[in-house]
C-alpha cells in the first residue's frame, strides 16, 4: 500500500471523528438551550474537547501542505485560520457564566463546522477511493 492511500485513510478517519465531535457539541448545546443540562456541566463537557478538535483540524491542514495536496490544503485553510484566530483571541473557551447569550452564535458556528467536516469527509473518501483505484 502506498503512502498516499494511508494518508487518505487517516484523513477519512480524522474527518469522521471531527464529525462526531461536532454532533456531540450540537446535542450538548441543544440540551443546554432546553434546560436539560446546567451551564457548568455543559461547559465542563465541551471545553476540554475544543483544543483537541482544533489540533486535529490543524494537523489535517499541515499534512495536506506537507504532502503537496494543495486542493485539500486550500479547502482546509479557512477553517484553520479561524481556529488560529479563535485561539489567539481566547474566544474558543466556553464560560458557564457567559454561555447563554452566546448559545445561538456557538450553535451556528458548530453547524457550519459540521457541514464543513461533512464535505471534507466525502472529499477525503473520494480521494481515498481514487488513490486505491490508481494503485
């Protein structure tokens, strides 16, 4: 098996994991909006997962740049830039005292990321299949 096949398999798996993380975030925020979960509990569940999500997505972007897959890099670059900006401004952290005014904004961001990761998943799946066929 060639390295490109392994790369695309890794990308498909990482995109699937990121999809599940976004679904978990959306479910937790919906539970918070419906008062099924307290803000402290919601933030305690979600905050530790945000930085690994950022790291996984940035890893995918850097891997695409290193392996000279410029199309995938260009697709990933805007979200990577958003993650870097969010990290630098500390707007990624969920604060229990401040989450209710921002719940609609956070939910919108998570839905956009869900759609983005869904598109990436199918793009990576297509690239993996094309890489397998070309072997």
